[in-house]
C-alpha cells in the first residue's frame, strides 16, 4: 500500500463540482484521472457513445438530461452500477486506444514533457501512484492533499504541457480537451484494478516500446 493515500469515504466531507462533467473531490483520496487530446475522439464517435449511454439510462428510468442523473445512477443496485461503468468506461477507453488524431505523444520527446510536469510537484502538492502517457491521452492515479487542489492542478498540468508541446512542434491553439474524467477510488481492490489497467494499457493499444511512457511508484 502506498503511504499518504486513502480511499473514498462517503461519511467524510467531500465536494462535487459541476462543469461539463461532475468532479468529486475528497482530501487525501486517490483519484483515477484521464485527459485526452482535442482530436482523440471524432465527433461522430462521441455522439454515438453518448447516444448509447443515454439509451441505457432511459432503460433504467433515469433522464440523462437531468443534472442529477449520476446521483440517480448511484441509487441503482450495485450490479447495475457496475454494468454501466464497465460498459461505458470500457467503450470510452477503447475509442481512445483506437489511435484517432495526430497522436503526437508517440514522440518520446513530447511524452517526456508530460512526464516531467507530472513529477515536478510529486510529494509536495500531491502523491503520484502510477501514470501512462499514451499517444493521445493520459491515465493517472494520484492523491491530492486538499479537496480543492485536484481541478486546479489538472488545469495547471494541461496548460503547461500544451504550451511546451505546441512550442516544440511549432504549432498553437488547443491541444488538450477542456475537461478531464476523474473517479475517486473506493477500495484497495479498485485501486489495484486501475494500476493494472494503466500498466497494461500500452499492450492493449498494440503500442511498441518507445511509443508510450509508463511510470509507477514501486
């Protein structure tokens, strides 16, 4: 077990911040975070994924246009919740692994920019557990000391990375998609699941050595 992290406890104070996606935060709790390049999911693929997700929710008497649909989802039986997250998380991650977009992070020089920025304040502002820099997205496990730090830190990472990568390739404009996906880890079993997922993601996407950057705290 990695020191200085814990798992989500609904009995303790936590916050839910609504943006394009809802973001749950709790001080010291390890979080699985994914962000992606702006060109990583074609519009038609995204619309199809959302349509399938909306259909599933309506079949379970949840209105997907309701801002509280995630809270309603959490009231379903555990088996239904698991089925939802398994189906739609796997589909989403599968689309990311399909290799859409320019996939510039296959370049070791550019993936190192992402890696170095993640490691810069490790042990100070947050505790890193594992991360992988894929050609068009990043998966990360980290715990943040304060509940309000996570979103600010993600924005800081992405802003700096985009600036340095655009400078390196002689480009400009948006590099990362605006919002990130994050999930508070609820148990050691789930924590180990995400660690295995991160470690196995390059092989799942059929990447060769040098086309990704994997880091893990031993």
